C-alpha cells in the first residue's frame, strides 16, 4: 500500500516495472555488487488525477556531485531554451526578478545574463552547478525549498517569474514546492514550467518516462486540480515537442484569472481520452506489456539471424526499458553516448558497456536501438553518412 504524495490518502499500485536501479546510476565494474535497487511501482490518485511512482530513492541519492545529465548535451535543447527564454521575456521588465529551478549547467539562464534583471538558479547537483558557476551564472547549489530561501530577501514576494523545465516532476514534496513559490512570487507573478506530458506518454507508450527522478507524470487536469487548492490558477498551456512530448504550464495567483477557456478545452479533451482517470492507466499498462513482448521478439529475431545490435544514447529513460524488459549484454553489445561521465561505465542494472559515440561510425552495426528517441532528428542528422541503419525503439 502506498500514499498519494499530495492528498496523503491510500493508493493501490496499478503496475510494477520490477526491481530498478537508479536511472542515472551508470557504474564501474567494481561497483556492481554495491548497486542499489528499489521496486518501481505506479499509482494513480483519482481525486486529483495524479500519476505517480510509489517507493523511490531519496532526491539526495540521485542529484549529487556525480549527476551525469547536462542540458547542453543536445544542440536542439540549447536552441529550445533560447526560444523559451525569448518567450519568458514578455513577463519581464527592467529590474524584474527571475528564478529558475533546476538550472543545471545554466543553458537557460545564460540567455538572461546580459539583461537588466536580477536572477538566480537553484541547482542541487554539485558538478552541473559548478559548470554554471564557471560560466558566471548566479546559481545556488541547493534544492528549491522553503528551507533554502531564508537569505533571498530581495526575491520574497517580489519575483516576477519562477520557471522550471523537467524539474517539477522530480520534486516529491510538491506541497513544499508550492509553498516556496508562494513565498517568492509577486502578486502578479507567473509560474511557468514544462514537463513530460502524460498524454504523450500514453499515446506513444513511452513508459521509459517512468523512472526514479520522474516521481509524477503530469496532465493538465492534475496540475489544474493540485494548484487550485493552493489558490493558483492554470491560465494557459502550450504543448511542446521536447522529451518526446511535454506540456508548458502557465500559472498565476487566483485573483489574476483571465479567460480559462483554452485550459478548459484541453481538460475536456483529457477526459475524453481517459487521461484523467484510472481507466487510462489500465489501458496504458496493457500497452506496456504489449510493447515489452514485441520488443523482445524483435531483438531475439535479429540475434537469431546472427546479427549484432547496439544502443545509441545512454539515457536515464533506457534504464526502465532495459530492466523492465530484461535486456542485457547478451542482446545489446554496447551503448554509444556523448557524455564523458558515462563513457567507460556500464548501464544501471543490466550492465551494458557505454562507449564513446565517435566509435559508432567506425563500428559496423546495422541494428541500432535508439534509446535517445526524443533526439531522433538530431542524432540521425549527425549520423546521416551511415546508410541502411535499422533504428529500433520500444515505442508502439
Ligand atoms: P535525454 O533524452 O535528453 O535524457 P534522459 O537521460 O533524461 O533520458 O538524453 C540524453 C542522453 O543522450 C545523454 O546521455 C547524451 C545522449 N545523446 C547522445 O549520445 N547523442 C546525441 O546526439 C544526443 C542529443 C544525446
């Protein structure tokens, strides 16, 4: 039995992905016997339409000094954050204040450095925080929480924009998160965040979005319900193509409500598609099982014909696919990746070796599991000289 992280009411898990290691826990051979595992189970609160994982590792275990995710590892994402920052500027004027939560290596905040505004980023992982600091981007090496804002007098009730990307779904104590926002946001301030979208996950059966860091998979209905009880209104939503389908949520304090017609229309659509109810989860569960069987069939068929298979992009998402489907080095020889913190290590749980992506071009793999499927365009462009590649994914 588990409890909803918001309502604190009992929830019955509807699915288990089995024993899981840390999604970003790429490790050396000498550490195989020390590896941490937990049971990856999912529940759904019908009251607030919230898709969530149950038992999960503590944030400090995941966001530490060896966090191997760097926003700037994708050119497309750098461009995306540039465009996003231009869009955010409409909420700012001279001397405005802006806070980014989970500012990573400063890719987004870099766009505000030259403006006449006061800004600050919160980044708990020391190694990525250090990169932002080297770029002279104001960053605090802390989690965004009520405990860590005591010396931010200048920002309290005076912040015009609080922004986050792929971060709010990582915060287990959402109530404390909303309280922190409430302490910092000005009366007409705007809270903006974009996160992987539950509707896109259902549509693509991209169950690899479910892993320890993604404690919640949000929908428009869930965000609207959660924030409403804290006197915030969801005033707008903008679908994004990033991370295989995300949603940008724009929230204001209640008294600043405009016409909420657009949001209402999206909520009605979610109702029709059963994104707001347990029924949607149960259909998704069936689809995951189907995807798992199909994927194993595909991989075994290739192996039976004496062909080799490699992976491309040692994403955190791939940890769920590999461990849930029980795919190890007997099926996939290695995974090519650009991240120096991952190269030379092994994938969490299934222990597939990670090699430098530059070796991919020199290898002769024709069957390539594209774990970084959300970067398909960027990767296929990079590797366009290679012909006859059979790009494989688990997506339905
Ligand atoms: P991403 O889907 O952004 O992240 P997540 O880990 O959250 O699932 O994938 C990032 C990984 O993909 C990272 O290890 C770097 C790798 N990658 C490449 O190897 N080549 C590329 O061209 C890109 C864009 C990413």
